[in-house]
């Protein structure tokens, strides 16, 4: 039986890690596309030449031609500029919208049956644009942000409580920007509420709230924290691993419940906008959206985050006048 095929559009920092992870997990044959000549070919040769040590049997190809992505089951897009220290993700809209438009045309022409996972920023706007240009059904076009944002939140909780991060469950909803919404109420350690653990640890509700607020704020600013430390470029290991979890859920029909940037059609009171919500990912892509009641404060924060995404979407026709 033929192996699945995964194409990675953008062979930069995240693209290279994605390619290596696909190979290590034997998710399928991998094509790495970039406009820079030689670079994707070099990266794929480098990874392929250690297959014996790592023990994988998949074909790896670097390319500058969209024709090579034909027959892809999954396409993951990282093409576009990353931010520099001091920049917000939204500052990338103008330049990355033009790149995403070209990339989406390539996917539409050469991989018309693929599931597409976008990583390029500003995430929610780039996913919206890709869906519009490809015209693919919304369950086949989604964005990675929530898996990473939620993992960051879980990591901070685990470090604070001194427990394994594998036992922490906490989610971040909304747009992938400064207005993202970490959900405190359902954060738990194997079912035990995190807030209760913090109150027990500090013996004081006010201090527990202060510690939680600091973790929420750190989560919202976590991408920028890495950008500042790196000095050049943004996080790349963590977004790659997060997108691989999504791709694997689809390719192996795992029905994983992962925070995904998906098209809302009435869910959470939002009509026709892409934002991050818990979704079931399986062989059908975004198979369903898991809706639940937000309290008044959470809904207000979620609405604010959706409004920020809408603001970016409204700017797209100015950048791309041909966009219907
Ligand atoms: P980088 O290492 O610069 O790689 C981007 C690649 O895109 C480069 O190799 C470019 O040559 C390539 N590229 C540029 N234009 C095109 C084009 N028209 N067609 C194909 N390839 C092109 O960046 P990176 O890998 O660090 O980041 C990629 C994107 O992911 C950026 O927009 C980041 O902001 C974004 N990002 C998202 C997250 C999320 O969690 C959503 C996290 C971190 C970074």
C-alpha cells in the first residue's frame, strides 16, 4: 500500500523541523517546497542521509516546483516571514497575505484533495485567506496555534505545581494574537482543578489568583518571549511539534480533541470566522467542533479576540484587491 504523502510549503526554521518529525514518526513520504533554490533540497538530503541511524523508511524530496506536491494527503504551510523583536504577529499581515495567496493557488492546482494546516502568521487571517483562495471545504483547511498556546499554558502550570506536564489539561481559545483566551475555569491536573491546587499551595485565594494571572499573561506573551530571546526569528520547535500532532490525528484517524483554528458557523456565537476552538481531528479533518458554555467573562474575552481577528480580515481586500 502506498505511503501517505505530506507536503510542507516553506522550508525555513519550522519547515525543516516539520520534515524531520514527519520522517522520525514515519508519517509518510515528505516533500519540502520553498522558493529559495537548493535550500529545501539540501535540508531533505541532510535528513535522508541519517535514515539508517534514525530507522525510518520514507522518501524525502526538496523542491522548488509545486508539481511535486501532487497527490498530497496533508499540506502544512509555514511560508512567510516570522516576526522580529518588537513586532506583533499582526504586523506580518501585508507581506504574508501576498505569500499565502500565491501558496494557496499552488495548493489548489496541485493538491486539490489535501487537508491543509496553516502555521504562517497572523494565523487566523492566513487560514481564512487560504480557505477563500482554495475554495476547499472548511473541514479541510485549518490552523495550528491553539495546540501550542495550550501547551505553553500547561507547561507554566506544570512548572508552578511541580507536576508532569503530561497530567495537566488546560486550553487556550480565540485568535492567535495578544487577545487569546486561556481558560482558567477548566484547567486541571488529572481532573483536580488547578485553582484549588494553587489555593492549597499558597493558603490564600488572592495569592493564588495573582499566580494564575501571571501564568495567563505569560501564555499570551509566550511567543514574544521566545522572539526576544532568539533575537532573530520566532519559535520553531514547538509550532512544528504542534502541527505534527494535528497532521498525525488526521492521517491516523485518531479523533484527537485539539484546539484548532476552525471555521465557526454559529458555534460560540460566531458566524463565518476562523478562530481557535476545541475540535475533533480525524480522517475527515475537522470532524466536529466541541462547543461548551463560556461564562460571562470568558465570553467577553472570546468576543474581544474574535473582534481582533475580524479587524485583520477586514484589511485583506486592501492588500489583495482581487480577493472576492
Ligand atoms: P522562516 O524560517 O523565515 O521560514 C519561512 C520560509 O518561507 C522561508 O524559507 C522562505 O523562503 C519561505 N517563503 C517565503 N515566501 C515564500 C513563498 N512565496 N512560497 C514558499 N515559501 C516561501 O520562518 P519560520 O519557519 O520561523 O516561520 C514561518 C511562519 O510561521 C511565520 O509567519 C511565523 O510567524 C509563523 N509562526 C507561527 C506560529 C504559530 O504557532 C501559529 C509559531 C511560530 C511561527
